[in-house]
C-alpha cells in the first residue's frame, strides 16, 4: 500500500514513475508540515501515554461521555482519546476496523497486548 501511495505521489507531483530522490521531497514536506503545525509529543499522565499533537493546527471538538475529541485544521485527521474498559475498547476497535479499506482487514494486535 505504501508503494502504491508513493507511485501515486510521483505521478501527481512529477508526472513520472517514482525515483529514489522523490523520497527526499516527501521528507522535506513532512518536516515543513511538522514545523508549521507545531507538532510536539504531548504526555497525558492520566492515560499514561504520549502522542504527537499539532499544537498550532487543531480545534477541540465537544467531548462525549467517553472521549475528548480534536481535529486537525489542515486535513481530515481527527483524534479521540478516552479511558475505556475492555468491552468498550473492543467496540471502538470493531467500529474502526469496519472502516478499513483493505479486503483482508487490519492486523489484530490485541492478542499481543499483556493485561
């Protein structure tokens, strides 16, 4: 899937098949966006996790009973964070997996997580 995305990028940006130096252009664009959007690693002590967050390019959406919600102002990226019990986490996982575009579905990782 990554190779197809890279080939699509090469066609859109350069009108040619991919060349190795195009990866440099992608990296530069990523670094510029990282800087422009103010991406930083944010620590959430309550959840015991760290995640990247666009401090200069986000909007807080209304929270729900279970989640705090944010969205990136320059893309379709949204993020919801919550502390869930196992059953609720499984329902969220199942819902998210239903949106997956690959015919074989996402790779299960729950069996590799220690309680």
